[in-house]
């Protein structure tokens, strides 16, 4: 699988992650459950990129984006 294919796959997985978290929030799942699910999915996304030809700077950029989104989830009411 080429790097562009991996990034496209990642974008799809990320969209699913956001949809899942959104639905959990709408269902008023506990914040801890939502954050745990988000952390697990984020870890899987990052792990799938490591060692697959994706440059570290791209992985770091994505990791920072995921961290900022998690912070927003923590701060949301």
C-alpha cells in the first residue's frame, strides 16, 4: 500500500472515530468512556502509521491534532 493510500485510509478511520465520539456524546455516555474510546482509536491510528513509510513529521502533526481534539472533548460540557 502506498503512502497516499495509507493517508486516505487514515482519513477514513479518523472520520469514523469522530462519528463514533459524536454519537457517544449525543447518547450522553460518561466522559471517561468517551475519552477512553477516543484514546484507544487514536493510539491505533498512530500505531498503524509507524513503520509504514509515513514520515515522522506527518505522524507528529497528526498526533498533535488528535491531542488538541481530545483536549476539546475534555473541555466540552
